[in-house]
């Protein structure tokens, strides 16, 4: 049976009226929100997008930038145990931890390097240049040796880092520039539960003993090691549980991206605890954390200004340490 044309007309009219009401009430709501002027642009933190590599200029400066990117993506080819420049680094690539050559937000991106360096950092207790910071990762994360600040290799990596962050306003840091800060657990990381997560979610690529998988050329890793003698050393950022957990959240298992983690925060803390409970190269820098009170809650080496054990500083719970820190800061 066909509906009468009048009914169709009435129905159309109703839809139009309803649509108009929805449209205007929606607009009205918007007027209650703060207007987006130049002021709010810095506070409404939009997500950072790295510049397009096809736009790197075809100049000598552009050549440096391109070479810097190669050094960061294929570090082991140049500095690995079988590197063509030297044999001092552990075989990992910068990109193993700074995903997509540092262009991926929440995966240790390089978004805020050009905009924030040189800057004071409490670990070294000094104002660090970009060159100093790169050498720190070479000595710690790559368990290698520093390179000369005037070398072509350093100049190239710095040129790339400056190029990649060139659109970020000086002094500012885009959202997700480094990694996520996970809410603390109210207990220590459970390394036994973590070992099961490792077995089911990580081992497939990183290997049953966490040693990674070498590529056919034996010069680089297809899957980098998570512990052992070719892994980051005890002075590296990832040896701090908050940094390792923060990285895993939006980066691992491989393919994971912001904003969709594949593991719960609890699983992440546990697997991070398990990884950092394993053996790795031991390295100390005498100049680290010259102000004891500035040591982060998860820095696992004393002495401390608080009375918590090294074990608690390594595996948590970090909440009580943070609380004690805050109340002692209030007193002084
Ligand atoms: C094992 C993992 C790992 C490797 C490999 C690694 N890094 Fe890092 N890097 C980190 C971590 C973790 C941080 C600290 C991020 C933070 O503070 O949240 C960091 C920080 C940095 C920063 C400072 C970023 C900022 O926003 O302050 C630079 C620059 C950097 N790395 C460069 C390099 C370069 C160049 C290489 C290779 C020569 C390299 N890294 C290799 C883990 C790594
Ligand atoms: C599908 C393979 C795959 C799985 C599964 C996987 N990873 Fe990875 N992982 C990689 C690759 C590949 C890299 C290096 C990324 C790059 O170079 O782009 C990496 C890098 C890492 C790194 C930084 C570099 C290093 O070796 O220290 C950590 C830490 C890490 N993975 C932890 C984990 C954890 C924890 C899990 C399990 C929850 C996991 N991964 C599961 C492939 C995988």
C-alpha cells in the first residue's frame, strides 16, 4: 500500500524542523566553550606531525639531514659490532626505541628536541646541548662510546633532529612528544606475572631468552634484544621502570600505536618489571644525579634522601616514595 503524498510531506516537514532544532541547540552549546584564539592555541595541544621527508631540501644541508636520518634508522650498520664506522655500540638502532626515526608520538619522538635544547637536565646537573644528549644515548642505550661533536656523523644527526622538530615553537613541547606517564600501581611490579606476559606477547619476536633476532646479514637486529649483553645498560633511561612502561604502552607489541594500547597498565608494569629484572651491562656515570633529592622515584641506585630501599625504587610501589618526596619538599 502506497502512503498518501500528504503523509510524506508532513514527515519531510517534521524531519526539517527536528534537524533545525538539533543544529541550533548544538551551536548554542558551542558558544559556551572558550573561543579558540591565539592564546588558547598553545594550551589546546594539538598532535604533532613530523615534516614530510620528501621535503628535505636538495642542498648540502639536506644531504646532512638525510644522512642523519640513516644513522638514526640503521645505527648498527655504522656503529654496531660490525659497523662500517666503528664497532663500539651494541648493535641496536636509535630507531628501536625512537620509533619511525623519532617521528611517532608517544614512542620517544624527537618532537621537542629542537624546541627545548639546550636545556638543564637534573640527571647530568648541567645544561645539555643536543650533541651531549645524543652521546648520552650512545653511551647508555647503545652501551657504546661517545662520538666527536664535530664529526660528520654527529653533525648529521643533529641536523636531522633540528629539521624534524623545526615546526615546533621554541620552548614548547607537543602532547605525546616523549611517552605516556602511567598511573602508579599500589604494589610492586609482579615479575612472575610479567614473565607470562613476556612469554605470550613478546617472546615471538624478541626470542625466548629476550636476546632478539639478528638479521640474515648478522649486522643488525630484526628484533632487538630486551636484556643481555647487547641490550641497553643500567645507566639508560629504559632501565627506569616508568620510562620502559611508558614506551611499551603505545609501542609494543610491535604495531601498537597511540591511542590503542594492547595491554592493560597492570600488565605493562609487570612485563616492564620482568624485563628490567634480567641481566644487562652495568655502567655508572659519576656525574649522574648530583643533587640526590632530584633522583626520580624509579631510579634504582642509592644513596637517596629518603629511607626507601633500592628494590622499592626499582619495582615500586612508587606512590609512597612520591608522597614522602612531596612532603619533604614542603618542609624545606
Ligand atoms: C634502548 C632505547 C634507546 C635507544 C637505542 C636510543 N635511545 Fe635516545 N632515548 C631513550 C629514552 C628512554 C629517552 C628519554 C625519553 C624521556 O625522557 O622520556 C631518550 C632520549 C633521547 C633524546 C632526548 C629527547 C627529548 O625529548 O628530550 C635524544 C635526542 C635521543 N634520545 C637521541 C638518541 C639517538 C640519536 C640514539 C642513537 C644514537 C638514541 N637516542 C638511541 C631511549 C633510547
Ligand atoms: C611482532 C614483533 C614484536 C612483538 C610481539 C614485540 N616486539 Fe618489541 N620490538 C619489536 C621491534 C621490531 C622493535 C624495534 C622497533 C623498530 O626498530 O622500529 C621492538 C622494540 C622493543 C623495545 C625497545 C628496544 C629494545 O630492544 O630495548 C622494547 C623495550 C620492546 N620492544 C618491548 C616489547 C615488549 C615488552 C613486548 C611484549 C609486550 C614486545 N616488545 C613485543 C618487535 C616486537
